[in-house]
């Protein structure tokens, strides 16, 4: 699995971070940071849920 974030679409609302904090982090500067582009298999379902939760569809999961 590979994760991409379209930072032009992202509103940094942290819904993804709430679901998968091991992969997504919104910092004090109000920007979303992708902590890993290739999360481990045990995180795959959380990442897919985060992708579905994103109101701006800024997260894309490949594989």
C-alpha cells in the first residue's frame, strides 16, 4: 500500500489523524503531514477508513 495526500485539496481537519495517527499528523502549523507513505499491513484498514472519512477526498490509497 502507498498513500498520497493532495495538499491543495486538504483542509487539515484531522479526521484522518483521528483514525490513523500512526500515518497522519496535523501539527501546530495547521498542515497535514504524512508520517509514512507505505504503512505496515496492520495499519491498512485504518488508512482505508481515513481515506473514506476525508471530506475533501485529498487522500488516495494505492494497492
